C-alpha cells in the first residue's frame, strides 16, 4: 500500500517533537567517597562528630588523651569546622589532625576543612595535662562540628565526654632496705718463722766443724778429765812426802 499519488507524509503543520515545556534532562549525582557527583547540584552533606577519651577517671598531674572523629555521612559538606574547647583545669600539650588546617588558641582546638564528600572521615587527637581539681570533681568536655551545607541535624553535630577527677596521686614510698653492715675483718699478720742461722762451717779459734762437733766436745771432756787425773796424781805424789816428813818428828 502506498499513499495516493502526489501525497507525501508530513507532520501536522506547526508541530515538532519537543521535550515537555520547562523540563531539561539532568544527571543524578553519584555517591562516591571523596569524589563527589557529576553535573547538577550535589546533595547536601551530613557531618557528625564523636568524642572519646582514654579513661573514666584522672588525677591532677596526669596526661589525658582525647579523640574527635568526624564523618561526612551523605552528600557533600562545605566549609567544615571542628572545634573543641577544653575545661580550664586542662592545658593543651599537643594536637594533630588527619585532614585540614589545625590551630590552637588558648584552650581551644580548631580544624578547618574546605570540603568533605560522602563517607570522608577526619580524626583529631588532643593531648592535655590535668592541672587542677574542679569543685564538682567532674569535667564535662564538648566538641562540635559545623558546615555551611549541613542538613541541620544538630544532634550529631555535638558530642561530649565526662570523666571524674581524683585527688593528686600520692606517691608510693617504698621501704628502703636497711643496709647490712658487714664488719671488716683485719687480716692477721702472717708470722714468718725465721730459720735459725746455720752454724758457721768453720770456727777459727777451735777448728770445730759441724761434722766433728760432738767428737770435739767429747775430746774436750776427756782432756779435762786427763788434766784432773794428772793434778790428782801430782797431788798424791806430794802427800806421802808430807806424811813422811810429819812422821819423822814423832818417831824420834
């Protein structure tokens, strides 16, 4: 089947296919952490903060650690600001951040981030010293996060921690051991026996040696006896003469 001769199919006069008035195709933003979507207006982000610490009780003079964890849970968040002002009894020793520009002013830590995308996360660490004890014996510390494109869910933009403050820790004095006095023993002097001086091998005035000492002594005794005998003999010889001389007058 064909159109009648001389007729060509045409659209109705003045009618052209168009999109519905006022409607233009737009792209749907994609959810990708740290990247953001394609064209069109991005969804508003939702930043949330959680604050934590390393203890439930602290004593004056001790160090305390705080952590702030900020997460962008949806969409894109612009001009994000994290802020934590510590209690007057706390003094900031150091602070670091995994993302953004960190500043410390007095007792306040501030971190500024230009933009966070879906599922981006920032961690801030604060180290502080505890210098005094409040009258309530308790410290409540609150941290906040804000953004110019937040979804205004304020409940998750604020988070606090509470800890008890005890008296200054009393140092434990360990008993010292009494030193044991060990008497010093004075070593006894070593007495070295002196051997007797050897007899001289020669006695010049006697001619006695070690070998003939005993014999010489015996000889001296013998000589003495002999001399005594001779004296006795001489005396005996003189005695008869004296007897005879004495008897002569009596015999007359």
